[in-house]
C-alpha cells in the first residue's frame, strides 16, 4: 500500500543517499534525493505532505545552518537530522530550530521509518490546520462590514439588544446580521463562532468577553 507523503533527502554521501532512498521508496514513499541544499531549493517544495531528511555535515554548508535558514525563511517542512558525528550541542541546536528527530548514523531502518512517519504526521496536521484557517478567512471576507461589526461583538458574549445599542441598530436587524454571520461562517452555535473568532483574532477588544 502506498504511503501518503514525499520525503526529500539531502546528503552528499552518494552511498547513504541511495540507501536511504531505496528504503523509503520500497516503503511506498515518494522520494526526492539531493546532494546539496541548493539542488533542493531549486527543485521547490512538494505540494502534499512532506518532510526533509537532512545530513548535518554537508560539503560546503553546515546542515544545521541550512535548517535554521529554512526556518527563518518561513519554510515549515518538518526536518529529520542525521549525522555520523553528532553531539549534545548539535542535538539541542537542531531541536531548538524545530527538528522532529535526530538520528545518529548508523541508524536502523525501523528508526528512520518511524521518524519519517512522525514527521509526515506533523506536516499533515499543519496542512489541515492551514486549510481550515484559509476556509475561515474566506468566510470572514464574505461578510459585509456591518456583519463583521456584529461578529466582533457577538463573540464577546453581548446579547442582541446590547449589540443593537452599541451599533445603533434595531434588535431585529442585529438578529438578521447575526444569522448571516452564522451561515456564511458555517457556525452551528455560538461556541463554534467563538472558536472561529479566536482562530481569526476577531472580536471587539473594547469589551471583556461575557462581562455583560
């Protein structure tokens, strides 16, 4: 059965690169092999769930430096670090930069496969969260300016009549706007709407929630 996910491998040792690639390919992963970071960057990031197996000691560039550069540039690809000459400071530095795992060479097949699936799981979760947030943002952009005002007040816990008073509207008009907000945002209840507001960072900051 094919595994969902792409694994990029950067290692300047052709033998190691080939061995890792063969193992992962035989396990059903889509594999991309590179001998240097520039080749990886030139190829571009995979579209679907993916991770990077990165050797720390590379010809011409330190893998940890490259990992930190990726992180500072906003590339969120989960990284598995591998090295034949690791130490505690290296491990700490890599983990602080967001590495999923640190495998000293020689590592066994099971260790690598477990680390890869863990890294791909992290990326699947991130992509799902990003997609969910993008959907919320799209819903929010469909709201009219007045509906956005109502949204920002409703999620603080104000009742319709209190929202109406603040916006100088009739209560029935607020109810209509509130219904439109619920429909456009796909919210089934007020708690749903509150959670959405938290994710979007949307609410009237002048009001303490539920301090009615």
